[in-house]
């Protein structure tokens, strides 16, 4: 019996890494058979093209590499990870909590296209990764909704961190946010707002919403 896949998605500076860690620690502490997986896997050989792309070796702008080519870079890394590291765990009814998945390709690469072409691209992408490559589809995709104007302020405050070609391009981040909103509606992703009344919410409050939502969505199977 196959397990469950929970994916946390969000544009840059949405707090996703922090929330991912908090959620994994809490669910593991509650006794769930859970494994954390993060993409891209920068330390692995399978991410070589991803690293080259994000460093700007193929061009300084995200649009210098078309959506289909760039998607293949990230897909190879995911496929290698699945086959080597967590396929058996997932197939044995384990819960795989993932920080960025195929859904990130959908957000970041579809955003290079005109709005009327983005869903067409996503249909191709999901067929490519889920059917042709054989990656399992996620059971839950949770989008952390951090509007780009707030995200850029947070990025600006990250002293000493080198930004990749995505993070340096504000207009591109705006397009990614619009794509994420489109996909959240089209594919019925769950959404957690990170801003309330013009103020970025507290980390612990966002975490409680995420944890409650995940527990409710999986209660029939896991609780």
C-alpha cells in the first residue's frame, strides 16, 4: 500500500523552510511514520544542472532557459532522489513530507510563459513527471501565500546570502506568485495566508494553521 505525499510550496521568502522543519518535527513527535525530503538536493550529483542554472551559468535571467528545458533539470534530481532514497519508504505506507516538488516546476517555469499558456504547460509537466518519469503524485499541496511585495522586503533583509537568478528578479517573482494563485485554484491546493491586515503573521501562528490543516486533511487515514 502506497503512503502519502505532503508538499509545502511557496515563492521565495515565504517562510517555507522554517514551516517545513516545524511541521516535520511536530508530526514525527506525534508518532507519524514520516520522512522529510527537500528539493533541489544541492549536494547531490543529480542537481548539477540545477546549480548551474540557478547560478546563472546559462544566462543571468530565468527566461534565458526555456520552461521545458529548465523543468527537466529539476525533474532529473527528483527522479534520482525517488529511486534511490524514498521509493520503498513511500511504497511501504510512509508519509513523505516534501519541501518543493513537481509543483515548484509548475510555479517557477510556467511563469516564463504568457498567462494563457501556463495551464497547458502544467498539463505537459505533470504528465512528464508523474506518468513518464513515474514520480508519485502528491496527496496534499499546501501553498504558503506570501505576496511578493512582502517577500522582497524579507529577501532584502537576508544579509550575506547570495541570491540566485530567481530571487534577484522582482518581476519574475511577481509572475511566480500569480502562477501560484492560478494553480491553487485550478488544482485545489490548500492555502495558508502569511499576511494579515498588512502585517506578516507570526511564525507560530502560521505553523498552527498548517498543522491543523494537515491533521484534518489526513485524519481519516492517519489518526
